[in-house]
């Protein structure tokens, strides 16, 4: 079923209904073992990101604000957090935490971070409804398919108009996922998608104007996607049909795409969750191929950061907004080519510690970051978004040059992050909020593709 769907989904003249039909049918057919395995990997990664982000000052400030708005306790606990919240508050706060440290997954061809909207919304709802893990993983697969399919059709058109696809498409994916978990039929799921689309939004203005509002985009999307599913279930409102393709729908409103008949759909050979990536480094994914190039050069040649006269990066157009960003805050440093390149060359690694205030104050890394240049090339543009390439050239003080080409970064579908590497990432993240034995137990638990109660995560 998944294979046939992948060939026909957005190729349909009515992709909204095709998606809703597929999500409704998924509960009966259930994803295959390999797809469920990948779903569990992405859930593990998302919860690791959520736990690591939970104690960040930005997330704590969001929690404090919610506490002042609604001081009455709810029944839903935050994963890695304290106190209890309403189901909508829990979904929103966990989504902000999931995206707080740029550790969450993504899909390159849609330029979207699906986990950070879909997983928190589902987790809050699943805990409230005492769902089991097998139901949860199935709904995750549904949410990814909807969010990523929309995003892939919108990208790069939406970003060129100033919209970030994570909140634009993610809110609809969260709604479809939650509607699937709630057991809605195809019409109900389509209604939930239509209701959620009215909450789509999120501007890229932070790249030029500063600010850390990007971290809150998934929070809005998770909350409103869940709300839309609940509204559809209760019959509070009816969402418009055909919200993806119809006049004034998502494709037209955010991408300027009219007259959708399915002919512009890209061929797909695997479910969205399988073709989405996991991040080995806690920073913007557009920078990852360049990091891989630096680390390859480190492994192959003997040089030190002090030997470098200049660092030159060749990349594709979608990455260029990150070419000259400063690094004065953690949030911006994680998006900054100059800082990340200098960090990788100096430390031989890119970890969370590299974005701390103390590290960002280091004169040696700051001096090297000022000697990083990033350019857009036709070669890289020709491969994107099917691939995410970069070439890095290091100019040494001696006059020697070292160059490395990376056609696709680690963590992509063709170069998947190994289970062992993912477990290490999760153990480090869980260790920030849980005792070591609890962290290891959580990893084992989330690897179990069985119908155990989600309440066991508490």
C-alpha cells in the first residue's frame, strides 16, 4: 500500500483526499516492519532533542509564560520537564523544546523539520488517551507523509516568498497524525487538515531581522494541529476540502502554485519518514555537508586551525541566507556558516558545547570565523534539492590548498545515521535530564516495536 501510494499521492489532482484516504487506511494495514523501525528511530531522535532542549533558557521562559497565562495544572507531563499541563500546552512546549537546539530531524526536499511538530502533538494526545506505542508509531508515519508531501510541493517556492515550510506544512501534518490516532475516517482527517491549514504560517524574517522566534514556529504548529484534530472529532467546525490544491489553498497561498493537476509531483520510491534525515550535528542542516568535508580533511591530512589562512565553502542557493550570519547568540550561531566552519576546523567536531557562551567568546575561533567565505555555485544548485552538496577548500598559510567535495551529508537516506550513533546521541541528550540508568532504559523501550502503553515513558 505504501509503495503504490508513493507513486500516486501528489500525482493526484486531489492530493488532500488522497492523503486523508491513505492515513485512514493506514490504521488497518499498518506500516511494514522497516517503516515502523524508521518511525521508532525518528521518535527516539525527537525525544532526545526534546529532553536536551527542555532546560534551555528560552524553553524555560516559555514554560514560565504558560504558567502565568494558565496557572491551573493539567494532566499531561512534559517529556523531560516538570509539572503537568493541558494537552495543548504540553504539545506546544514539547515542540519548542524539540527545536530549541537544532537537533531535530528533517526532510531536505521539503526543507521541513517534521518531527518537531508531529511527535510532540501526538505524544501529548497519546498520553491523554492512553494510547499504545504501536498506534503512536503508525500515526507518526501518517503525520510525516502529510507534512513532508505538502512541503516537498511547496519548496522552494514558499521559502522564496518568505515562508518557512516547517510551520506551514507541519501544522497540517500534526493535524493528520492526531486525527489518525483519534480514529477519524477519511472525511474527518481531511476536515482536520483543512482546519489546521488556517493556522499555517511562519516567516523567515528572523534570518535578516534577528530574533529567536524560529524556535516557537513548531510550538504554534503542534498546538494548532492538535486543536484542529480535536475540533474535527467533536464536530466543532468543518474544515475546507481540498486544502492543498484548491483555489486559495496551501499551494497557491504559500507557494504561488495554481492549477495543480498532479503533473508537477516528484517521483517517490519510499515513505516520507524513510527519506527524511537524522542530524549528526546540532546545527542547521544546510551546513552539514561542509562539516563532513572539514572532518574528512581532518582525517586525511595533518593540519591545525592555526595553519589556515582562509576557509572557502561552495554551496547551493537555499543555504546562502546562512552564509554571513553572526554568532552572538546560541540560536544564531547554530545557523551561521562562519561560526560552524571555524568550530569544525578548530575542534574537529561540532557538538552542543561549541555553541556555549564560553566557546563563542574564544578569540581563536572568532578570528578564524572572520576568514570564512561562502559562495553559491551552479554545480551545487544543479544537485539541490535531490542532494545537499558542498565543497570546502582550506587555504593554508604555507600556500597549500586542501579541498573536499561532499555530494550528500551524513544522516540522509542514502547515508543513514547508524543505530549505534543515534543511541549515543540519545543517551547524551537524555543524560541532561535523566539518571544514566533511566536514559539507557528509555532507549531500549523506544526500540521495542510493540503495543506497550505510552504511559511507561513517564
